[in-house]
């Protein structure tokens, strides 16, 4: 499951399906986010550092131009 592709297509206000779907997605994401299979643990040693491309890692946007722009961000806390 990739969070980019999780979206709500619509729902019947008289139904509780949306709440059940939200619970399912939340549980599925939490299992994967905190699973040892997908978590990387590191013991730092003096002199080590991380180089991270923040734009591609957490953010995305359309190409810069004269028109409007579309920006997205993913954040988990």
C-alpha cells in the first residue's frame, strides 16, 4: 500500500463505511510504519552524517513556470 494512492472516492452519508475504511487504512499503515521489517535502526559513530534530498523524500511539486503550481507534502507524526 502506498499512501500516495489512498484516496476517498465517495460515500453514502447514511453508511459507516468511510469510518471503517479509515480505520482499516490507519491500522494497515501503522503496522507497516512501525514494523521491524521496514524500520532502519542505526547506532551513530562520531563523524557520520546523512545527506537527504528533502524535495524527493518528503515533498513534491509541479515544474516551476509562469502559471500556478501544485505542491504536496507527506508528514507522519
